[in-house]
């Protein structure tokens, strides 16, 4: 096959394969539900990454397969050598500069998405919730600014839909990571410092909360759940918790979602 | 060193040097001579020293009752340093330097110990780079099998959600030892094994620059590996905090953690010694005419890797000494309650462990370059850019470490420069992939086993590279960090990348290293089963991570059950495919057809000598007269075995300064 036709054939094959793969990537359901505005932004970034990556992968695969098909040694060519091509400066500059530009473009876009995800959204009320990680369960603290009365400590995480929540996270022992896949957000929970992130839940439901940094023998069972509820229901829940007496002073019940509770995982999964 | 090319020294001394002794020699002589007998009683001495030292220190530091003078963990910690060192002394690793230090006459290296004549010769201190190369490679593959078996156990536990047959703590130990063994005692040293065997021959040298250091660096390897494996015997179980050993989990671990902290020291010392040896060998011992830009790319790759090793490895040594001092002596480096800084551990650890990714990849790049040129019958496309991109990776490799810490709680601003450098480092890697593809183009492809693994590498490593770029994007990493997506990514890089190149390299140099040919049909079966089951095992893990499954868990949410069962089955089949490889290697080494000197018609120097090479590699110092990959150039020669013919060296040798053509 003449060189020019070989190049055209390969490029065409890579193009078609990329188009099919990109189309598929939009059809297949890859991700868990998007339950926060941040999740929507991050998923958009994922789609951009897929669109940018697939053609590069398909190019590599197509060239390999085409070479195997067209340039493999045939019987009688055992002693034949290929043409002594040592390089091509223009081509080498091209495949240095173009990927560099694509990569810098992608990383710039990722900074934009990061900024969107981390800034305080204007015009949305923000509440602060304390998160404490310890081997092997999570507990949450709703300060006076949220409860309107005494601060409330609970092993359950309820969030009002539409409000922005700012987590202040601390660890009592080793490092944990507070991951909410449905929000596409996580941050390590580190002894000695307080870490933070901001989420804006926008979809009602119950979603898994996962410890995502190895923290010891109970790590795989260190699960909890986040309940995103309408604001009125959130207030009602706070009141019921206060009435049932599970405030900071009296809280002593075993964590419902803590270590070893098989229901925690099943319950979280059901969300 | 070049002067050592001469007739072999005095006749081989009797088997007094054999570690198993000789039935005719007295027991006293056996106990005094370097070998396993001397190592055994010296290790006992080491343990006694550990008892004595800790007893003394505890007595003088206010432990009032006699009962408290002996502390199991303290004795074990000191013994884990003293006993292995005494083993190395006993086996003879330090003999020359001790003789020199005390002023006794040293035995100059007469190379009488070169070569291996029976299998027993592989079990003693041997200064021959070819023997050491095989020692390194075979030892590393032993650890591959151990690490692989551990992985199959892990997949058995993960076949279904809930506890199957091991408890969570044992599971945590399994994946920790799996990663530690395969990183520190398989991938890193197996490349040192290839390098040891091939590089001196490739550059036309009779041996490495420091043969005694070379022997010592090898023996550190099984010692360190056995320390790590024996942590399963420790009270409280093996270390169970991953190969990353994040503090303060690692400072709270049972005593098994000490086996990791110290095993890493032995592996690290071994790496540094070998890297120094490679650097000096490559810089000072190249044959006449072997300029840097006539070196094969495997030599370039090991040069670049050795720079990384020498600069980076002390950092992991430091990080593990910090953990050890925290545990044993209450230094509180990482005790937040006492002013310690938990994040500091991660910075020091990753300052080594990110460059370590390139330590585990660059030699593989070198192997791919060798194979792809020979098997495509074409010069490497853009040779100089291939060499420069290696150096670019070395420099950039030190600027990206905190991308492992995007969600660690470190200062927010650090994420931006690290994300940018992480993207930029993909550019030289991309240059290499594209140059290999261009080398394939219009070649005459010999699709045998080494080439199949090479082509598979191009595909699977590209997937690992692309997922790596995706993880450089901050919002993506903030979601996926520590998830199964990471497990998929790292295995596409280290299995789909490094291990594919290792298999390619084993098949490619098998004839040279053993003097036998492997079975091509079995090689192809091994290839196809590895390629298919590798992808079936690790591809679905990407989706598990995206859907929210965390890594390093012994059990998981029921929604992931089907995918995990599928992965487990695929992983067992992947493990079984290794049996084909083992059978092929063992039977071919024992009884395969004799290999000719140059079965692949390669131009680099190792193919110009017999298979296996003679004891001193070359009868006469070779002269290099052209580039290493001048395939298709009429009459081109890379090296000639002997001095250059008059006139040839002065004029432009054929195939060096060719104009670049389309």
C-alpha cells in the first residue's frame, strides 16, 4: 500500500473508531447519580476528558493494528529490513507541541471547574457542619448556628436540599477520608488539622458516605449515609433529634452506621 | 577496568568457596570461610547483640525491674538490623573492605570467581555481572510469584461481599505485602537484573565498574525481601497499612510494621549501590567509539533511571526511619498531639515514591526501544528525542510528587503547579509512544513473543497514561483519589506498562542469558492469556472506582458484587497464565535448543558475542563505529570486535550521519 494511502486509511479508521467510542461514552451510564451541583460540573469535566482521550487512544491502537496488518513479515522476507528512516523533525515538533497544547487546555479547564466547585455560590444560604472521623465511624455536629439552640451531635448526616454545606472535618486518631461519591467530593480527615470542603446537594435521596483512606482493620466498614431532604424536613429532623435528647451532652448511643453494622452498607447501597 | 581483559586468572580455587562447604574440608574451615555456615553463626551473634544492646539501654534508662530489661519489640527491631547485616558479613559481602580496613593483605580481584559452573555458584558471592544479572532476575521472579499468589488470595476474599475466609486485618496485610514485594522486590530489581546482564556487554565493557559492590547489592535483595515476607510471622500480623505506610496509622501498627520499615532500607540500599554502579560503568567504561549518542536506548534508560534512584531513594529511607523512630523511641514526628506533622510524612514519602514510578518505567522504555527496532527492522524514529525525553522525565519526575496528595489537606495552592507539571510530564512520555509507533510504520514486523508483548505494552500503557492525565485534573482526582479507579490506573501502568516490558525483555534476552531458545508456541499462549485476562481483570476496576468503590477494602457494598466476581475469576485465570510462562522458562532453560549468538539479527554489541557470552564478554576490546539501530542502512555496522581498521575510524563511519529522510 502506498504511504499516502496507508496514512489516509489509518487516520480514517482512527476517526471512525473514536467517533463510535465517544458516542458510546455518552450512551453508557458510567457514574453514580449526581446529587450536588459540584457533581454536575465534575461529570462535565469527565465527558470532556473522554472526548479528548479517546482519539489519542484510538490513534495508538489503529497504528499498531494497521502496522500488524500491513507491515508484518511475510514468508520470504526473513532477511529483509525496513527503510532506514531516522526521524522527521517537523513530525516530532508536531507531536510535542500539539499534545502539550491539549494538556494545557485541559488543565486550564480543570482549574475553571475546580474554582466553580470550591467557591461559595452567591445567593445560597450556607450552613456549617462538623465531621469527626474516628476508627471506625463518622459523627456529625450541627452547631448552634444551624440548630438555633444547643449544638447537636449525631451519627446521622441530614442535609437540606439546595443549601450549601461547608464541612469542617477533624480526626480523633488516624487519617480518614470523607468521600461522598454522589457529590464527587472528598478530602482527607487529618489528625491535628481541620480540613474543609463545600457541597451543594441538589437532589433528594440517601447516598453512601465512604471512608476512602485506609484507617485500620475496620476501614471497609466505616460507612455512613447522607440524607438529602427538603429544608422543612431538615428542620423537623433537627427538632426531633433535640427532643430525643441526642445532644452533645447526652449522646452516648452506639453509632448506627458504625463499624460492623451490616445494615449500614446495605442501607447506603440502597440509596 | 579495561586492563582486566586477560586470560582467566589462576585455576578456579576448590569448592572451599562453595556455601555448602566441601565434604573434605574440616568444619572449622567451613565456619571460617565465607558462605552460609559462617553466615548462620554470625546471625546468631547478631541476635545476641540485639539482646545485649537493648538490655543495656533499658537498664541504664530507668527500667527498675529486671523483668523489664527485656522487651520483645525492642530486641526484634535491633535484631532485624543486626542479623541481616551479620548474614551479609558471613556470606562474604564485606570481606575485601574488612581486610583492607584492618590492614591485612587484600585479595585483589583476579576474576577467578567469575562465571557459574553449577547451580550452587548462584548461591554465593559472585562478582561476575552476568551471574549477578541472573541472580537478580531469578530472585525477582520468585518475588513476582509470591506477590501474584497473594493477589489471587485477595481476589478470593473479594469474590463476594462480606467476609469470606480471612479477617479484615489479614486482608489489609495481604494487599500491603503484595504491593511492597512487587514494587521493591520485583519491578525495581528485575530491571537491575537485565541491566546487570546486558549493559556492560552493550557498552563493550568486561564487567561493571565495581564488581564487589555489585555482589553486595544483589545479596541485600533476598535479605530485604525475606524480612518483608516474614512480617507475616510477627505477633499481631504483617504490616497492614499499605505500601504507603501513612503515619500515624503506621506508627500505631503492631510490630509487623518494623519489617516493612527495615525491609525497605535493604531494598533501597541495594538500589542505590546498583544505580551508582550503573552510572560509573556507563560514564567511564564505554568501548572506544561509544559516544553517548551511539549508546543503545536501554543504556540511556538505565542511565536516567540510575540518576532518579540515586537522588530519590534516600527520601524513602528517611520516611521509614522517621516511622521507626516514632515507634521505637517516641520521637513524635507524626504525633499531632505532641506537635508532630502528619502531612510531612506524605511529602517525604512521595518525593521518593513518585520518581519511583519512573524508576519502574524508564528501564522498560529502554527494553521496548531495543525490541521495537530489532523486530521492526528499522532505526528508532527520533533517537535523540528518545534520549532527551528520558532526561526530561528525570527532571520533571521530581516536580510532581504532591499530585498524590490533592485530597490530603495540604495547602490548596500547591495543587495548581503540581497539576500543571503532571500534565507536562505526559509530553515526553507521549513523544516516546509516538516515536515507537513511527518506528513500526513501514517496518518488517517480526511478530514473535517479545514483539507481541511490546505491541501490547504500547496499547495498555497508553491506557495507563491517559487515566494518569485524567487524574491530574483536580476535580477528577478529588472524586477518584483512593478509589478503585486508582487501582486500575496503577495496574495499567505497572502491569500493563512495566510487567509487559519485563516479559518482552525476558523472552528477548532469554537466548543470550541462558544459551537456549524458548518455546515460541508456549510464549504466544502465554502472551495471549496474559493480555486478555489482564484487561478483563483491570479494565472493570475503572468503572468500580467511578461508581464509588473505595480501594483497600476487605468487603464492599452489594451493588459491586457482580463486577467483583467477574474480576476475581479473570484474575485467577491471569495467575494461571503464569504457569505457562514458568513451564516454558524452566523446560527451555534445561533442554531448549541451543541458541545461536544472534538469533534476532540485532546490531547492539550483546548480540555480537556468543550465547551465553564468554566469561569476560569480549576477547578483544570492541570498537564502536556507528549508531546502534542502523537497520536498513546498507553495510551499516554498530561495533566491531577489535580495534577499528586503519582509516575507518578517521572517516565518517557508515550509518552515523545519515541525512534525515521522510
